[in-house]
C-alpha cells in the first residue's frame, strides 16, 4: 500500500540508458542478467524504464535476433551511428531521444553495464532536487565533493530533460563529439553555461570495495550505485548485501 502523501505526488519518469560499449548486440547473457536485476526493482516515486543502447546493426542475424528481443522485452534503442566508445555515441544518444520518444521523460540517465543501480534510492535522492537544469552523478575527481568543479563520471550520470533538448539544439555539443564522453558532457555544459543545479551523490555512488583506492567505498545501506562489477562473485556479494532476493517465495521446487 502506497502512502497517500506519496500517491499524491507527481510520479517522475526516468529513462536509464545502458550505453556501455561492452553491451554489444550479441552479449545476451549479461544484458538479460541486467534485465533481471532491474526488472525486480520498483519505486513508488518514479517510473524508470531501462533500455540498452546500440548503434546501427550491421549483420542480418543481428536484425533478426534483436528484433525478437524487442518484441519480447521492448528493451532496445538503436541509434543511427557506428558502434564506438569515445567517438560520439553519447552525443548521438541524447539528441536522438526527443525525436524518437513518444513523450518526454523528466530525467535521462546514461550508465555503464558494470554498475548496480538501486532504483528506489535513486528516485528518493532525486525527490528534493530541481527538475530543470539538473546534472546528477559522481563528480570527478574522486576526492572532490564540489559538483561544480569538473564533470560527472560515466559510472552513471543523469540530466534533466531540458538539458537533453539543449544538447540536440546547440552547436556546442555538435562541434565537440570526440573524446572521453563523460568528460565531454561536462565540457558542453560548462561552455553553454548549463546545469546550474548540480548534485554529486557521494558517498552513495562509488566503485566496488578495494577496486580503486580513490573512488572505492565499502558497501553501505545508503547506496545508490555500485560501479566496477566485473565478476560474478562481486555481483553476488552486492546483491546479497542489499538482500535483493528477500521476496523469493518458499517452494518445494527448489532447495536454496
């Protein structure tokens, strides 16, 4: 039962785009694992759609197999670009959305494929923040607590819809598309005098413990994003810590 005070609020809509180069068309196992991880989560504060973002498919078998996945899960966005990591995919992603989506979202997020995002804490952390001119994430350098110093890491950063529209209409991003893409986004916003509302959600966003001395953190209950999950044992530890399978119902069909 949703609290009446929550039910009366406007339910925010967010699109989480997993755009990592590693999520290529044939990486079904990891993509479907992420579908499970995000598919069992929900929040009374937000409707969050998770999509995997590709550039153009180039082989006949890709078109058939990806079409099956679209029919079953509706989880794919295919952009008009050549697959790349730091050569314009992020630029193509943001300006394409106002043209291809049937209705706007409040926020658009870009995330890597090696992160665990807790959707309910994410929505809760956005609740008190402005809905316009917002730039949200994990500010670089890792030791900084000032979101206005540099840029938000590609771990997973979020832009309000008005900034997404600006990226598509301004010649600033259009003329600066090559390079480390999360750093480029920060450059665009600085050049355009955008994103006056910035929020670096530290320590709730961090690298997996022990991976990176500057950006790593121990697992904490307030976590929104854990990054650099490269192995199954890391995923298992994180999912167990946050008790992700707590709602698993007892059944005689399995013994755990």
